[in-house]
């Protein structure tokens, strides 16, 4: 692939799977080949027994300026979306979502798809130099990667409309205020903090961590009754695992648990 098309890097560190957006010369603007690679990376994270937590980040000074629109215009006119393909994970989590937790580190320009990718994950660490904008209406289109849903979900109706309808640019402090990001850190430290947090998550039993995420997602998508109904059966399944036995043993022996994902 030519440098102009960009790429997605991947790296395994123990039980972490790092996914990097790599097209810094073009503000990490997404091309179709980059999206295909991102889908493959998310699918690997979801399906690998050794990958317990994902970390999404970007190379260069910015997270991403969003889609490289000229490379996507024909697909947009055709109304193409990936969510119908359940064989692979949708990075915007509007189709098949990733079962594993994802911590996202954002910095600099974080526009449109960048916001949608971070909100499709679970925890966001933002550098204090972030510049956010969901500016699709100024390009004659509207957001189709989840922003119109998750802005409302995370920030409430008024905050969502304030930023979605004005297409304004806002900073990390405002993103933190309305709940789009969980921590704001000095620029240059955001990836280290995201990795640190991801490593803390790996201290939990992976199946229990995934079940926790799934329960919360079930509540969002299906409501309290469905989420409550599933609690007992999921807990029974977890209680029969080797990791649950290790959790009890470590409690009795007053030592940190050593989980294996079984």
C-alpha cells in the first residue's frame, strides 16, 4: 500500500493489543484501506484469547481529522455501511461490537470519525491539546458512525445538540465536562496513561471483565429488564470457571490472583 493511503499498526504487549492510526502526513485522515485494516485489527482483538484489552491510539501529532472525504464520496452516495457484515467487528460498534474493553488515547485534532471511534470504545484519555469537532453538517452530510447516538447517550440532549448542530470546535476540558472523555492529561502522556489503565483492567479475570461490559451494553440496548434477567445465568457460568476458583483461592491466601482466561 502507498504511504498516501495510510495504514493501521498493531502490537501485542502481554495481554494488551495496541492499534495505531498511521497517516500523520494527512492528519491521520482515514482512507478505505485504513478502515479495512482497522476492522481486521478490531476483529483480531475480539477473537484472540490472548488479547484481553485493546488500546487505540494514533501516530504523529493528531488522532485523526476523520474521513478523507474525496475517497469516500462514492460510497456515501450509495449508502454503504459495514454493519450488515457480522463476520467482522465494526470499529464504530454500530454492527458487531468488540467484546473486549478498549481504552482510547486521543490528542490534537480529533474530528468526526475520531470522536465516533473513541465513543465506540469504553474509556477515553485525552491530551490537553485536543481539538474536537463533529463538523459533518458543514460538509453537507451528517454523522453516520454513532455520534448522533452517543453524544446524546454520554452528554445529554442539550450538550449533544449544542455541539452537533453548531459543528463547533471544543477542547478537552469541555469534552470532559460533558462526559465524552474520562481523563485529561498533559499532551504526550496520553498513550502512557491509556496503557497504564489498560494494564489495570487486565488484572481482572478477562471473562468477568467482558461479562461486565456485556451487561452494561445489554442495559443500554435492551433495557433494565433484559439486563437484570441475564445476571443470574451469566454469574453461574462465571462461577464455574477456573478464574473464579482462582479468585476465591487468592482471597483466602491473601495474594494477588493469577488469571488465565479459563
